[in-house]
């Protein structure tokens, strides 16, 4: 994921989470907001109660990789916040990938 494709500011995170609709699956929650940009932007959020920093960073790296491999599924001109749920802690990369891809496909329809 390129730097310009990332959402980092707390203001953006809180606005999107508090004011936009969302879609849930077993392992992820996706919020999206229309924006005046020509590419999708992504923010990844995970709770500290998920586990130690090593575990949180690993699951965030895996999620970023899934997003990079499936960028064509996301609409241009939107900001996405992807929240990782605790249930994602003990599943394989393949299950995470299938779950996120199916959630994004549902979100687009």
C-alpha cells in the first residue's frame, strides 16, 4: 500500500466511524465514505485488547497484503476504514483473505 493511500489522521478515523454506515463479517468491519480523490484510501484499526504488539502488527501486515492483492475490488474515490475483530486472532491467512474479499464484494453491491 502506497503512503498516499493510507489514512492516518485521528480526525478522519473518528469522523468516518461515527458518521458512516458499516458492514460486518466474522473477522472485519468495513466503513466507507465518499471522497474527492481518484484512488481508494485505507485505514486499518485494531484494538489493544487483541493481543501484544507483535500479534497486532502481524495481522495488520496480513490485512495490508490482502488489500494490495485485491485493490481492483475497491472503488476509486472512497475512504475505507477496516477494523479487525478479535476473532481474527487464531485463523489462517487464507481464511482472512477469503473473509475480507467476500465482505468487500458485498459492500460494493
